[in-house]
């Protein structure tokens, strides 16, 4: 059956995406191996509910084997004692932990969204607030870094049942062991949501919360380079609770296509090429932070230890929304972001969040990242914004994108993937325009 209307929309979206620079920190580009469905067979439409070896209907032997393989590979990758690979997203993984460990009215202690927390960690309009009482800790008002002593004091005061660490807009390394000590002192569970940094954790470039005995949740589509989905890691002592929190506590059936994708990415994440990719992601982010700081743009926390850079563009005269719009007009995707103690509302925001995972996956080289960052700085700092200025920058970005597309791992969504190994460049090595 032909569907020209839908096919045309898909073509336009593909052309649009391959023609822009994606710096949205929550995005990434899956490798060809992970996204390929050439050999999925019935996995494209097969589903089942229940846990391995305990399905409510027959004919799931190989389904069980594939899920078991994904579990084994995840545990090996993260040095975890147990894994549930069924959550359909990182958000659902969080919900499953709440369902498994908490009772209605229990207290959650988490970082506020303004300071970098996630919607599902207790935003005032999220349904979590209808079930649990939520207290927030904040980052230090001067450094914007986590203040573990203050978090400990607040935990002692509010006596939470669950403490949440791991964030959506915090660019620095997290001391998971310190959180475990705080949790043990107040008798609280500690959950680490590593959705953004899972690829760094998997390759040893960030502290592993599994090794501190935390319960861990994650999505797979960010630095891990999956398609979409989530999982939960935990010590063996929590295995039954977590599994029942997922099924039947939260979800019903799970698609075999999701399990195949996870099994693949957990294997690929153990390769030297994947490690090189993650290192490149970090180095590219550090380079961007250095360039912005040199241009006088405020970089939150003074830099980054991860894949993301967060800017206070309000200090440069723009709101986050204005900066995001300017960049989109010239072919660069980003997202406005609230900063700690932000005086602006969320849809305006004072900050801009940038991530290097997608551009690194698509093969942008170091000198291209540096040039791109210089252009972003120009766009943010320009006082006059005209059609002529937009045309100039859009031309620069288009020429860069066209060069990259010649080697882009997403070109035609079929070609090879490249893991670019980069080193920090000498200052002033930007490409000419």
C-alpha cells in the first residue's frame, strides 16, 4: 500500500535532520548495528508480558532467551547484580522504582528542575506529586555545584524514603558513593538516574553508581546510542521488588524489537570503538566550554565533566528562548534551559543547554567543533540580528553540514559509522569560512 502523504513527511524530516547541526543534549544517533532491523524477523511485531520464565502464555522460549541475553550483557557492562530491561523509557524506569520501593505519602528528596533535576523526579505538575511528598535540594548558589554537606543536612531534616541523584542539566561529575553514605545515614534508598551519562558510566569515564550499591535507572537513547527505551539496575537484594515494580506494577507487554535493540547496544558499548566515541564526546564538550569561556560567555560551573555544556545567555543579553530561536534560524538545534535560581519562567529561561553526543556520532572533527562553537558565540553576542546576518551564518553552517554529510554515519541511514578519535586542538585551529 502506498502512503505518499506520510512518505513525504518522513522524507522531509530526514532531509531536515541531516541538514542541521544537532546539539540537543538529550539526542543522539544510534549506530547502524543498533538501528538495523534487517534480521529482526518476527521481532518487529512480537511482544510478550511477564518476566523471563514466567509468561502468562506459551511460545516464548526464544523471547526469554533474547531478554536474558540483554540482561546478561547489561549486568556485564555496568558491573551490576541484576537488571530489568523491560521499561519502555527512562521515565518509566523511574516510575517502576517508585512503584517498587515507595508507599503513597512517602518522601522523595531530589534536585529541583531549576538546578538540573528531571520532570519525573518531582516536578510540581507531575503525577508523582499526587502520590508522594517531594522535597528538593539545590546546588550551591555561587558555584552551582552539588553541596553534599547541605544535602546531608536536608536529608537528616526531612527523613526521605528515597533520595534521587543523576540529572538532566548538571554538567559535572557526581559522587555517587557520597550519596550512598547519606542514604545509609538516614535510612533511605538512593536512586541514580544516569540517563544522560550512561555511556560515560559504561566506559569508565564517570563513577559507576552500581559499584556504590545504588539502584540505577536510565534511558538508552542518549549517550548510550540506543533507539528508545529504559532499564533498571540494582543489587540482587532488590531484584524481586524491582521486577514486580515493572511487571505487573507498571507495564504490561514489552516488544521484542526493544529487547533486540538493547541486547545489541549493551554489547556494542563494550567495544574499544565505543569507548573512543565516549572520550571524544567528553573532549568535544570540554572544548566547547573553553571556547565559550574565552569569548566571555558565562559557562555554568566553569566547565563540564560530561557531554553537556550549560550557558547563562541572559548575561550576554538574550533569554534562552531567544538564543535557541537564533540558532535554529541558522541551522543549529539547541534547547533553552533554566539555570539555578532562574528569574525567568521555564519557557523563556536564562540558560542554553548544548550536548556533543549527536555531532560526535555524526563525525564532526575537532576543528569543526571549534568553528561551530565560535559561530554560536557570535550568534549569542551579536547585538544586531538581521536577515543578512541570518543568511551569512546559515551559509556557514550549511557548508559545514555538507562537508560532514560526505562522511556522516547517518547518510541515507545505511552507511558505516565512524567513531572519531579526537584530541584537544591548539587554540586558533578553527576552519576557515
